[in-house]
């Protein structure tokens, strides 16, 4: 894989990981349009590590407060940061459980381009419906344990390719009355343990199937994915109150129709 391919694939991963537009749909399109071979497990680990680093750095202050408050809560001292910390933990349990139990089976059975095209459109329309009807009355600190589990179950649905992890969790947040920005922030916080778990699983597969490693390509992919992911998070949250979800819904529909046209 040359440096141009590395930069393009890392950009796609960094941006689509956090926008509600389905990273799997884009990664299926790339080899079709370019004819490039699969980038390999080592590259997947590198770009996911870059995305994980970006979201950790962006939310570093919130994470610090949540970690301290989470430890204090073990002694019975609860506050809004500890509630948010435990909400993230509870929201992660479903996707980890379903992922360990059946991720490979789900992907093997449902990774076809027509399935991805369908989920890109269907869950895009669901996002539009949730955004149009959202009360937008609450922030992420108001999430209770039941709501955290509901968002976590929604996140588990994103194991189906084309759904979009960020898209489905933002949809669930909007349905629960969160503001657009709060839905996005909670979705991004949920991505931290999810990306960490994904890296562990991919890394485990990598150890089982050793590959030759080009450290220069991996380093470049990690940096590009991290920088693009950080910029994506920053500008998405800033622009969300002005743009709403409609531009992403329209993009998803167009992407799904393109996949149907290419693969039907």
C-alpha cells in the first residue's frame, strides 16, 4: 500500500467513524472504485488507534472529571460526572456482549453491499425522523441507567454493517429527549470503550494471522486518522445546532442508492 492509499483510507476512517454516515458503506466503496486490495488487519488496528486517540484527547477534561467522580462514587459520593461515567460503562456492555458472541457471524451473513445500502437508507431515515421530532430538552449528564442501556442496545445494532454506530446512538439519544449536541457528545464518549474493544478484537485476530508490517505506513495512517477524526468531532459538534441531521440523512440516502446502482 503506497502513501496516497494510506492517506485516503485513513481519512475515510477518521471522518466516517464519527459522522452518522456509516464507515462500512464507505470502506466497501473504496475497493470498488479504486480496485485496491484489502488494507489488512494491521492497518485497521492503526487507524482505529488514531481515531481512539483523537476522541480521548478531545474529551480529555471530561474524561478526567468522570474518572475521578467514578472512583468517588464507589464510596457513595455521586454527582453528575459519576452518573455520566457509569452511563458510558452501562452503554458499552451490550455492544461488547453482542460483539463477543456474534460479531463475526453477523458480518459474514450481513456484510453484502445490498444489506449495507438498505441499512444506510433505513437508519438514515430513522435518524431524520428522530431529529425532526426531538424535544431537545436534556444534556448528557441527565442520562439514567435505563436510558444508558437503551442507547447501548442501539449501539449493538450497529454491528450490522451500514447502520453507523454514531448514527444509531445519536438517533437513540434524540428519541430520549437529548439535544443534538448532547446526543453527539454521549455517542462520542461511548465510542471510547467501543473503539478500545474493537482494537483488542482486531489485534487478537492479527496475532492469529501474522502479517508483514510496514511501520511507516502504519504510523502515517495512525496520524492521519487521528487528526481527521479530531477535526471531524470538533466541527461536527460546532455545526450541529445549525445544520441538524438532514444533510447527513440525505448523504446516507444518496450513498445507499449508489450502492444499489453498483451492486443490484
